[in-house]
C-alpha cells in the first residue's frame, strides 16, 4: 500500500474517531471541559480533513491550516451571519457556531498542536512500528 493511501486511510479513520469522541464528550461531560474539549476536537477534525485532502502536507502546515480555518470561523461569529445561519440549519450551527468566545481560540490552538504532534510521531514510524532507517541513531 502506498504511503499516500495509508495516510488517507488513517486520516479518514481518525476523522471518524474524532467525530465519535466529540459526540461522546458532549453527551458525557458538561461545563468548561466539554465546551473546550469540543472546540479542540473541532480543530482536530479540520486537521484530519486537510490531511485527507493533502496527505503529503507537513504536520506544521496542516496545523496552521486547521488553526486558520477554526479561527476564521470563530472571528466570523463577530458578524451576525453565523448566528442567522445557525437558526435555520443544524449543520450550520455545528460548523459555524453562533457566538464569539476568545477562549475558544486557545482551545483551537491546543487541538491543532495535539493533532500535529500525533501526526509528526506517526509520520516518523514505518508501517511495522519501527523507526525509519534514516532516523535511527548512528553506530
């Protein structure tokens, strides 16, 4: 299996697991933890979708893309557009939210960092779980 296909399959699986984790967090927890964990997972999901579309993108660039998208959505909430769309569509409410929260920006950054860190670790391993030869310490 090619590395691009393997990356795409892993990204698709991770996207599904991220949605499941987000729904679980919403159902099981509440308060600040549920809110900010959900925000972080939102950015992790965006990250996985970016990697699904652009599997050769570096973890740092994928993280910047996911963070930029998440922040753009959050800053859009300073306008009345997301709130209006959220009133008529559940999908819009899930993707766009409705009200701006500065603390959400930090949660998005945490999600992007978490995703990039996990991706970087996975990228430096071979399919069998061994460190790639070029990265092994010398004799």
